[in-house]
C-alpha cells in the first residue's frame, strides 16, 4: 500500500480540512511540537482503512466539529484506490470504496451493500487486517514493541497472518467440512446396512408363515363353494315368492280402483239428480223473468241518452273552472312581483342614503394602512443589523471558548510537568531546575495574558448582547404593527366590498327594475290584466245552458237501471235450463248401467284375491331369508380378502428381502469407499493444521527473517547483539514426549550469553523491536501475498542516545530502497533535517495545519 493523498477534516486535532500529498515524498520526517497532531496523521490512515485509531467512536470527532471525515488515495498492485470514511456525531458511520486505473480520470465505486461487507473488501484487497498492518508496517506511538511484547503463541499467530498462512486454515476447514459430509454419509449407510441385516434375518420365519396362510386360503375357498350352492336354491324360491307377491299387489290395486270408481259414480248420480230438480224449478218461473227483462232494456236506453248530455256538460264546466283558475294565478303572480320590487325599492332608497358614509370610512382606513406600511418598511434594515451583531457575538464567544480551552490544556500540561521526574514528559530529555522554572513561568505568564484577553472579550460580548436586545425589541414592535396592518387590510377589503355592492345595487335598480315597478303599479290599480278573460267566460256559460242537462233525472235513471240489472242473469239462466234438462236425463240413465257392471267385476276380483293369499301362506311361510345367506357369504369373502392381502404382504416381504440382499452388496462396497475418503481427509486436516504445512512454512520463513533482523541489529548495536528464534519448547510436564508450538525471541550478546527478549528494556529493546519489524517488512515485500510498501516509525528515537540515533538514521537510509514510502515521526530538532522530505505539523486556533517540504 503506497499512500498518494490524504484528506482530513474534523478528525482529532484537525478541525479544518487538510490535504497531504505524498507523491513527491520517499523518505520523510513528520515533525512538530508535542500534541501538534503528528500521530493523528497515522491515526487518520488506519481509521480510513480499518475504522480503528487510538480514539474510538465519537471521540475521534474534533470538539468544534459535527463530523469527522478522512479520505485516503493509495496505490496497490498498479491500481489506484480511494477509501472515504465519515462519522457524523451520534450517527452511524459511512464507508465508501473506489477504484481507478492509473491512466484514467474516472473513479468507479466498488462499495458493497453494508459497511461490514465493504470493510472485508478493503482488507481482502490489501490482504491485511488492522492488527497485521500495525505489527508489520507501523511503529505506532506507544506500540513500537507490540509484536515482540506479545506472548510467544500470539507472535506465531500474527506471523502466520502476516505470511498469508491463514489460507491453510481455509484449506483445513474445507477438508474438515468435506470429511464431515463423508462421515454423515458413512453413518447414514451404516444405519441402512443395519436395517437391511435385520430384515434379512426374518426370511425363514416369513416363509413358514406364508405356508400357513396358503392353507387357510384353501379352506375358506372350499367353504365358499358350499355356501354358494345353498344360496342359489334360496334365490329361486325367493323369485317365485316375489312373483306371487306382485300378483296380489296388482289385484289389490285393481280392487281399490273399482271401489273409487263406484264411489265416484254414486256421487255423480246424486249431483245429476240435484241439477235436474233445480233446472225444472227455473223453467216453471219463465213468464215473470221475461217481463222484468224487457223493462230493464228500456231503462238502459234512456240512461245512455242522459249520460251523453252529462259528458258534454262536464267538458264545458271543466273549461270554465280552468279559465277562472288561470285568471286567479295571473293576478296572484302580478301582486307577488310587485311586492318583491317594492321591497327592493326600499333597499334602493336606503343605499342612496348610506353610500357617502361608507365611502368616507373606506378612505380613512386606506390612509391608516399607508402610515403603518411606512413604519414596517424599516424591518429589513433592523434584521440585517441583528444578523451582523449575532455573527460578531458568535466570533467573540468562540474566541473566549478557544482561550478557555487553551488555558485548561496548559494547566493540565503544567500539572503533568510539575509531577514529572528527571526527564521531560514531552521530549524525554533531561529536565534541569532552570528548565523547569523557565517553563512554569512561561505557562503562568501566558495564562494571565489569556485571562486579560478573556475579560476584554466578555465586555465586548455584554455590549453586543445589549445591542441585540435593543434591535430585537424594535423588530418585535414592527411585527406588532404588521399584525395591525393585516387587520386594517382585512377591514379595507370588507369596506371596499360593501361600497362596490351598494353601487352595483343602485345601478341595477335604475337600469333594470325602476320602469317595471311603475308599470306593475298601474296594472294593479286598474285591473287591466284581467280584461282578456271576460269574453271567454261568458261564451262558456251560454254553452252550458244550451246542453239542458237534468242532474236529478240522470240520478233516478242510474238507480232504476242498477236495481233491474240482475234480471239479465236470471233470464240467461232460464234459457240455459231449458237447453240442459233433456241431456241430463239421458246421462243419469247411462250412469246407472255403468254402476251395476262395476259392482259385478268388484265381487269377482275379491274372490280371486282370497284364493291366492291362501295358497301363498302354504308355500312360503317357512322360506329362509336371502339377506342372511348373503351376509354369511359376504363374511366369507371378507375373510378370503384378508387372507389374500396377508399372503400378498408376506410375498412382498420376501421380494423385498431379495432386493435388500443386492442392496447390501452395494452398500458394503460404498461404505468401503467412504471409509477410505474419511481417512484421506483426516490426514489432509492434520497436514493443513497449525502443526502441519503452516508450521513448516514458518520454519522456512524464520531463518530469512532472522538473517534480515541480525543484519539490521548488527548495524544498530555495532555487532553487540544477534537474534535467534525458537519455534518449539518443552512442556512443564516432563512426562510429555512432544513439544509445544511457540515463537520465543532469544538474544545473544558479544560474550556468548543468551537472554530472552523480555529481559531487555529502554534503548536496547527498541533496537531489537526495530530490527524484527524491519525484517518482517523486508520478507513480506518479497512474497506474493501482502505488499507492505510503506514503513512508518512514530516517536521511536527518544530512547536512543546520539550514536544510537545516528545508527538508526543510517539503517533507514540503507533499507529505503525496499520501500516506496518511509515516514519518521519525531519532535527532536536534530532529526528534522536528517531526511530529504519533511511534513511539518503545527497546532493553531483553527486546529492542526500541515505543510509538505521537499528538498
């Protein structure tokens, strides 16, 4: 990973946006006072790539910012990438990932759906996670000895990750997964084989049971044949019985119908006799009925003539009544129209009277709103004045806040400085009494100066707040006038509407209604509108007199005709009786003859039925029930079916056993193959495990790392120390024959003595750390896995004397060709110009600022 450009904003000590371009830098120092923000540059890189820094969550956001944003452009494997990470205050983090070809200008997003998935893609691209990155490429402040300070077991795990050996864990996992699949299949087939063996063991028992079932079937089939013969005989007798029953049913039905026929004949004969008697009486009263019939016809003719006159009379009378009604409606409508106009005339006179007064009120309101608008127009000026004062107030408040925070920080530094031992807590240099008093006096003096500035700023702030209060009061007064103006404008709108309405009403009366009102008044005074109905009314009255309709006579004729109307039915009934009497006498003679013949047939059929019933009782009284015999036969069939099913089931079991014997051979062969596969993958798991191939690869890599580390350490210690790695050690339990996996670091001095790394501290420990870390970076740069092309050392020289520092600078210059970028963070003045490039960091009131210097 080669950094190209770093953009930081709102992150830790970086408030305003800062851009650092690394393109012209190869070997450079990052310099600045303690707390200036040097290490924050490295925090920004690790936070952008991995979301991790010394501070966590919202703590990475600058105190005067609402969000932290870091964007890093870097080159990896000849591709240009960009990572942008943003953290708003108390909101979720945002992560973006882009790629661009080196000869292209367009960025293409390769961001995944979630932050987790995008983070995995970044780490997959770099082939590094945060722990591996800082252990191999970064000497972070306070973590320079992180790799060597790890436990031996953890060192080996980190080294395995750095060397890209985690792929063997994937191989082991895949081998384990495949082995488990084979084992599951193996257990499944073993279970199937056990079931097959159990079924095959039952073969002889099934064959014996099958013979018993076949004998039962033969016995039941013989029993069925015997029962079937008895059933056939019973069926023939049952058919004869059914024929006899059907014959008796037929005779009974015929006898019933004859009885019904005889009853109907008797009833009909009685009815005919009654009709003949009634018709004879009607024929005897004929003279009187004929006389009344002639009188009814005469009265009916007279009534028809009177009805014709009545219809003409009613037609003319209805016309006269309609004309009178029309005359009344027109008179009523004219009076109603006049009344409406008369009411509007009263309104018109009132409008003419009130119009001048309403126009005067409208003019007064217009004058008032013009005065209010003149005062309201000053509001914009006051608003601009208020905004300017508020901006000025914010500036002075921020100045007070910054000065107060600076005082707090200096007090904290002074407290830490007072409690320091013989070394400066900021530069690790020897701390003299003169240096201590000079530093404390400087801090106290600067604090008093800032206190005076704070007091001056507070006075300005009080004055600005008073001015803001005064301007705000004026704005509120204008806002009250705005409300009053709105009310006056509403009043003007209402008054203008009233004036317009009055003018419209006056104009409408004079133009459309005045002449109509005058005409209606004249017509009602003379009744001239009713003259047109008088002649028509007199003509209709003459026509009524000419019809000469007598209403009393018409009523008498209607009553007389109604009383005689029933004689018509009597007359027609009498004529009908004369015509029907002779045929009825003939019908009654024929009916009597039919009744005598049916009575003879009825007696004959009764005698025949009695003889058949006597014979039926003798033949079929002791006949067996067919249903019982059929039920017994059905029961036998059910038993045969059950035996047949049992027979089929047992035969099927034998067929299944035959197939199972073939399946057994196939399963035995398959189990042999599965057992072989399980054994093979178990061996692969052991080979891919940490004690297998990865352990061998580490064993192969350690000599190379050891050689590089000793080469560097020899320069740093003038050949006083050398490094040796041990990958196995004895267990405390001496009975164990095997050894435990470890990664111990052993140091040999010039006298041949060997000590563990943990026995060293201070400058010597740092030189060892530096040698191991550079050795790791060199080895990794040569491998095809992760490419660590950038080396960073953060505050690593403070523990070295002048000679040790010179040796470190010399060593770094020797290995600079192995890296595209080497960055050295230091606050020591004598090292600022030791390298060809420099990134200068300065703490200001607007946050940390950066300047890149290239010689």
